[in-house]
């Protein structure tokens, strides 16, 4: 049987041979796999089928029970993939559940206010992802009747959906045979293939080709199995839990015998971490039994975290000789922020009246004429706070820590 036989051809063979079309599909897929194996082995240096089988068996035994792996909703897959970009699994778990409770469908998300979406994203960082997800939901609601398209090519038309996310959704939610290539998969591939880290589009294209050669054929919808989705998740799982950036656990690796590196691979120099000292004001006021905290809204055109709320910033010079109520370190990409938080105690309730301000720090904040607002501490979790503001308010016991039960 030829590799490229179309549906009509398969139907004809099925009728002639008296077998079910599904069986012919399976047979065609096997022949295609065997035919491709020879060339794959030449390029990869090992059998793609052997790699897949070992990886698959390991994944079935060792996959972590993560909430997005137990659902068959493409929207949930989309959400989890966006949340997991540059964010640790443990951080994502509770946010993911909260988000789905608040916005259970693409339509619910599409009609939500952006501020509510950002509030639920608070603590995950990289807020552009939330804005693009929101716009993506509006696009899907408008253009596709609220249902995600099934192919990676069409998924790429959504705002905020790049090559990686489109491949992840298409394979995990719809069984398309399209390989994902994220940081974890890249690392696994480089090590298995015995290559050093290389930058540039040609190096990436070579890795994408290797990843695709390892992919199983597309799943038939009626089979209830999803070999491409499972394979992609297994690759990412191997990178996240075994083939770690530092000190990989090679003795536990299912593809140890196929791997040419068996250890860390050669990587380029990492960007040096920068350090910056910043200061913020903690201003509180009492209104009866309610405590309020003063927050400032970042400019709508700020390059980072636009429109998010944070504790008002202070020039570091003005804090000389004062003792902060809190010191903490907060890393954003390649910068370590050494944060100091200063307080002038409880501000009188007239504090927003410029004629009756509490102290020098508060005066300085009012003079900047930023977009300030008092927020009740019990409502902080509903606000679009920056990650640093959330962390600071939690450390100061003004905001509850999320209650998370994580089973990994
Ligand atoms: S053997 Fe080691 S380096 Fe190779 S893929 Fe497995 S964990 Fe990674």
C-alpha cells in the first residue's frame, strides 16, 4: 500500500479485502512509520520507533497528575499552555483552577473585563499573556463561534498563539501529529543527538525537524487514544523532571541507551544578572473596622505590566536614614530587584487631602500625581496586582497566601 493513499483509496482496498476502514488506517500508518524509520534512523542516529516506545512506556508510568491532563476541553489545554510559559507548574496549578472557575468557557472569557482577567492572572507575571489570551478568546468567539480551530495552522491565526502553543493545542487537544519545541524539548533533543547549544533560525529548524521525525502518526478520533499529544507531553515531562538543565538524572532516563551526551550539554554564556535597588511606600488607613492600602496604577503605555497595581514607588534617595519595614528580593528575567518597603504608620483618613498629609514619604507620592487609589485589604485578591505587589502584601500579612494542595 502506498504511503500517500487517500481516504477513497483506503475505502476501496477495505471493500475489496473485506476489512474495516479503521484497520486499513492502522495498517497504512504502520507501513508509513516503517517506511520513514530508515531515513529517520540515518538523521537521528537511532530508531525513532524505539525512542517513542521507551519514552511512551516511561510516561505512562511516571506522568505527574496535573489538573490540565485530566480534562478533554481544548480551551483548558490552551489556558494551561499559556499559563505554563515561563512559569513553574506549582505556581500555575491554583491559578489555572481559579481561572476556569471564573471563566469556564471561551465565551465567558471573551465578554469579561480586562481588569478582571488581569486580577486572576496576578502573581503569574508576563501579563501580556493574559491580555493576548483575552483577545484570543474574543477572536475565537467572533470568528469561530467560540470553538477553537483544530489544526496548528489555523490556531496560529489567534492573537498570542505562536508556533509552540499552536502545536501543543493541536496535538494535545486534537491529536495532530505536530511536534512542540519548547526549552525542555530542545534540551532533551540536543543531548540525545549529542549537539551543543546553538542560536539562530537554522539551528532551530534542524531541531524542529528532529522533533518531528520522532512524532507518532496522527490519532484517529474514534480510537480514544492520542499518541501525538502523549508523545509531546512526554518529551516536555522528560525535560522537566529528568533531563534537568543542571545535573540531569540520566540513570532514571528511559532513553539513556540512545543518548549521545548522558549529562549536561555545552551551552552558550548566560546573560549576567543585573541588580537594582528600589523602594516602595506602604501606606495604610483605617475606615471603621476596614483597613485600606494605597496602590498606584502603572501607566497604560508602560512597557512592563501596563495598567497593573503596585505599591507606590519612592526615589531611593528620599529613604536615607530610615529603616524599611520589609526587605525582599524579586527577580524579573535577568534583573534582581532588591526591594525595600517603607511605612509611615497608619495614615489619618484625611490623608488623601493634600493639605493634611502624614509625612515626607506620603508627600512625595502625592506630588508625583500618579493614579492612586485606596483598596480594602480584603479585596486585594480581586485586584490586578503586579507579582512584586502581591508578594510584598503577602509577606506583610495584608493579603492571604493562596491555599494550594499540590500533588506532584
Ligand atoms: S540520558 Fe541524560 S542527558 Fe540524555 S536525555 Fe536522558 S537525562 Fe538527558
